[in-house]
C-alpha cells in the first residue's frame, strides 16, 4: 500500500494541519507507458497555497477536496512499462505528497546527477525555483549590467536563487529577509545589502537607506508593503517581475494597500506577472546556464529538509512561518 | 500687459480656486529666436494636479509656488524674431494659463489646419491626448485584432480618443464613464458597452456583466476600484496601460486598495506605466495615422469649452468633478 496526503478541507486564511490527512491509497497495476516510482524527495512550495482555494481563474486547476495533493518530487523507478525508463533510474515528476506513485512516463523527466551536486538540487536551483529565478530576472525583468536589483523573500527557494544568479552576473543586489539568521545567510549568498523586514522600522525607510540611488529591478516574492516600497524607490523605466505574493496568499479577502501605485505612471514602471510554466520550452537554456555556474562553483544548492512523509504538511506550513533557508524539502 | 494664472498655494487633496491667482505679468522685449504669441486656446489636463504637489520624483518638475502655471496652448503669432515664424501663423506651445506669451521658437510647433477640422483638435485628438491614446493602446498595451479593450474615464480627452481609435481598428470596447449623459455620449462614440460607475452597484459586477469573456487590454485613466475590477476580469497575458489615476490624484496620502492584485501573477498580466512624452519622437507616425482617420470621417474631435482666461481654474477643477465630455479647453 502507498500513502498520500489528501486535502480534506479548504483553508480559510492560514492553513493548518486539520486541512490535511494522510491516507492509504491503492496503486493500480502498471499500464503501457507508465512507471512505478518510489519517491525520495518531495517539494513543498508557496504556489500550493492558492491552489487550495476554489479559484476557477487561476493558471492551474485547484486541488480537489478529498483527493491526494500533488507537487514536484524526485524518485527512483521501481518498475517500468515505458521505453527509456528502467528500474533504478532517477526521475523528476509531479506526483508528490505521497511515498509511491504510478507516473505517466511522458510526465517524468530522467535526471542525470551532476558530480558533487546533490540530487535534490533538481527540485531547487536546477528545478522550478531556479528556472523561475532565471527567467524572472533575465527575461521578465530584463536585468542587465549596472542594474540594482531588489529581491524580497530572499531566503526562500526562488529568492535565494535570484540573489545568486544576480550576483554571478555582477549586478548590485539588495535583498530582504525576515530575522537575523536569514539575513546573515542571504549576505553569505552574496547580497550587497540585506534588509531585515522583521526588525523595527518600515520597509520603505530601510530600502531607501540600502538603495540611495533607487532600484532598477524588483523581483517580488512577497507583495504588500514590499511591493509598495519598491514602487516608491523605483527608477525611471524600472521593471518588476511579479513572481508571487506570499504575504497575500493567506489573507482571505484581504486587500493590498499601495500608497505609491501612481509612481508606476510617473516613473513608467512595468510590472509583469509570470509563472515558470510559461518558460518550460526554454528549460534547456536554463539548465545549461545554471549547470555551468554550479559546476564552476559560482552558485550552490541550498535547502531546509524535513524528514519523512508525515512531516510534509509541517514543511508546507513552515513556508508561511519563514522556517526555510533556501528550498523547503521533505526527505522520505 | 499680459495676464497669467499663478499657483499661490499647493493643494491638499482637492484643489480649489484659492490655490490660483490671476496676476498681470510684464512681457520682456522679444529676443533672437523668440516669438510673441496671443493665445487662442488653453488646455487643462489631469496631469497638472500631481505637478501641483512638491514631488521631486515625478517625471516633470513640480509647478513653482508664486509663479505662472504652464500647459498646452494654441495661439497666433503677433510678432516674430525667429526664422520660419511670421505674424498670423498658428502655433502650439507650452506657455498656457496666460493670454499672451513670449515663446522660444524651438518650443513652438507650426500648425497647418486640416480642412473641416477645428484647430483646437491639436490640443485633443491630434495633440497630447490623442498621442497618449494611440501609443498607450497600440504600443504599451499592444491591442490587436479580436481583443476586448476596457477603458476607464472614457468620456475624458484620452479615454474618448481610446474608444474611437479602438473601434476604428475593429476591437471590442467596454468603456466606463460617470453618469447617464456621459454614458450615452460614449456609446455614440462607438463603445460596444458602457458602464456607469456612478450608478448603483459595484464596478466589478458591471464589468463582469459587460465582458463575460474577460478583457485582454485595460487602458487605465482612473486607478482604484476600476483597476481592481480590471485585474479580476483580465484574461491570461492581458496588458494594462497605466496612463493616469485621476481617482488618486486628490487623495492626499491615501492608499489604493486592491483585492485582486495577486491575479497579476495568476493571469500573467503586464501593467505598464507610461507618459506621452516618451513617444514624442514618434509624433509623425501618430499624426499621419490619426489625421487619415479624421479625414476619412472615422473619428472626430470632441471637446468641452470654458470661455475666457478667467475661467481656466474652473475648467481645471471641472476635470475632477467630471464636467467634461472629451477634451477640456478654455477659449480666450
């Protein structure tokens, strides 16, 4: 028998453990084109929170009540009924939140481990968060030489990748994170200045002090007051990549209050929402670029690990309590 | 002696007549490269309101206290000390809010009237508002065939130009205006559906009813609740041209509250602030395109006229009370 976490009620505001239930599931027998995978690593991500709402206008269908959740995962093939896949192969797929899964081979990607790089990097800097950081920074926000980049949620999976990719490109990086230990950690990643948004004082004053010449790019993982501070300090023709707004996801029916939105007109700012799946067709470009940086030791994979399938909801809830440095993962 | 309106105090919130004073001014004698112009038409525009604030971060220097205001104007050359300009010539320039002005010839544009087109069109559909509508719609928002366009402030100078340009291109146009008579007028301009934002009910419900398949482009002249409704109804990859936010200009220190900002991520919306002066180098392209449409009778110049220099502040204040249909002008 396999086991999978089910969504048993939709959260109102902040999710809690009662929204989830671990249940046994029966795995059907393997059909043509399928593989049976034993999961080794599960990914939990902020985007999963809005999927728990019943929002028909999202880019991705809502999770269904009473059914298993899904999400990124890495596993080992136990049994294969698909050409190109053999027992022992490492694969990445989207049947997470469970210990074992039947996966369509077309929806699984073979992983070729890179020497000295932990395989779980394929769920982080070499996976979705890295791809999101790469295209958000260089494609959506068009970050270029001499730009000053502000990134919020810089201790998160995407934010820490943005810091590293921007510094590897020689940009000036102002980062924001919550709490002293995270700020120290983000500084170690290479950020030129780090704002502790949990410390006394408001974010705008801190950002103005850290970026006296303004910012050219804002990579938004947070929304709310961070976004407002970025609007207030943006230089002419600044570009904002709107990647996520974790500060808003649990705010059921709450409003984002922006004092400086008119600055978007005055300073001719472009704010562009994006999601990583719009860029999957350029995955090879990303993997080659980031793979080279990793091999050269210029950037690295960082993660916070919870142990065991039972801890998956705790790991997920931990995202909203800021418990992770880098990618939040569950090791089975 | 000439006369000019001076800004004598900075408005807090909504401006009133006490912020302005009409004073005599002495015109210096004409120097090399200058022309003396008798103004015939003055333009008053929403963008002048934020210029009255002491905001050093705007794209345009704030008006100075105790000095004459300036703005778009059309006039007749009385005297010329500049090659290419002769008495009797019609010119467009930026020394408005006064009856007579010494103008640098380099900052004046000769106007060649088009048959059957009133000259004041050069302050409206053939001037700044038309240029703003044209580039905002087709360049910033990249409006294209089969798009559904939502435009707020559709009875204003820019909004009414957007409605006409979008319809001339065959797009579906949902427009918003305040009050029955304006809505009737905007419908006459060609809009497929018009929302009366002053009528009972909220803007979002009205927009959802008018655009059941969502919107692809939003041309924002208003901000606030209109912007939020546009976010809530935007289709994937929708483009928003942020042209102005008249609902916010008088809201001293007030916040824009957006409930649907996270939709910018979910639907991958691009919001781009712009100002018309970024496009002056492409003025010829605009004038040729719009001139042809006017000559073909496909679009027309529309304005609301106040009479006499003394009425300039009233005309300006009228912008914020919604007193204009089309371009707000003062005829001297």
